[in-house]
């Protein structure tokens, strides 16, 4: 009898916890989501519970959107037909095999932006031209192209709010990438003085030296392209209004899609093979 009472008593606390979760679980979760006191540390960045769950939700939503888009494309492709015959449903860029340190995948431009340009196997690929027209940031004068090899699986991510990308950056580190964070253009340029990265990612608007700079990403791009025309450079986030200027200035990709960013980084070999 004593053993039975002891066994029942040992189950009371777990049962009580389960009852509390069942009855008040929704209210507790809501409280956690809206509380700034509950913080998590992910990849060296401190996030509150709401920021962490919002990032996970955004990534899942974006993945669902891309899967739906892919299904739509596949439904429109005639079985056995070449993808080049359905250029309108292709992604905005095409990957090419690297031939050297400065020959990275980049968008293939076509007149009027319609379709993808056919290329012969031995076709020469031109580096993007640097625009000097009004509205573009100034470049570093006298810059010479760098010839050093990029550090394998190295990523420089420039964002004045790195906590917004903490979950993704941390998952990349666990996949073998060396992700360095810079909060400003000046900090990014200092990091670039010491090494060459395999991929540079930047947001667009940033607060630099207590001043809001809405085109900070373009300015960083111009400075990088003045000395390094080959390193892949992605402008990521709320960048749609600057897309045309960014591509003219030499951006490899302009996107607000986490899925596209992850796909591109994977194609560049940023993650260790499992």
C-alpha cells in the first residue's frame, strides 16, 4: 500500500504540469511571444522569444512560397521539353561552371530581360560594368582588382541588425560555413582588408555613424567592386526599389527571399558536404 501511494505521489507533479500546459498553454505561449524579458542567444546574438519565432515563421513561409512556385513551373513545362523553351518560368539567374578565381556564377543578361541568353561552351564571360551615372555611390579611386584566393566557405554578412538573421547565420555555421558579421560599411571594409571572402551579403539601408543611410548596401557594393570584381555579392532584404541600380553596379543577386539566398550560397559551395 505504501509503495502504491509513493508511486501515485511521484506522478502527481508531472500530471500537474501537463494539466497546466493543457489549460493555460495558449496563454503562456502568447505571454512568451510578447515578452521582451525572455531572451535566447543564437550564434552570439541575443533575441527575444518573439524575434526567434518570427524568423522561423518567415523562413517556413518563404520555403512554402518557393515550393508552390516550383510546382507551378513544373506543371507548365511540357514533359521532355527543354527548359530553354520556357524561359518565362525560369529563375532570374543561371549558374555556370567556374573556370577561375574571378569567374563566379552571375546573372546572364538578355536584351529587354526576356528569356535567357544562349551561350556557347567557350563563350567569354564579361565582368559587370560599374555604373558612374548620377545616383550611384562613389567608388574607391585607383582600386586594383584583387588576385588573392577566397577563404573556403567564408561569408561576410553586413547588417546593422544582425539579430534579424541570427537563426539563419547560426544554421550556416553548423553546416560548416565561416560567417563573419559586420554592422557597418566601414567595419566590413576593415574585415575585407585582411582576407577575401567567398560570399558577401549586405542589407540595403543602415544606420552608419548615427546617420540613416538608405543606400548603404549600394555604397558597400561600389567600394567592393572597385577592388574586387569577382566575389559574389548579394543584396538581401527589403531591396526591391534598388534592384536595377544594384545590378548595374555589379550585384550578383538582389533578393528578399531566404530560399533563394540559401540556394545560391549552397551552389557556391559555402556548406560542408554531408
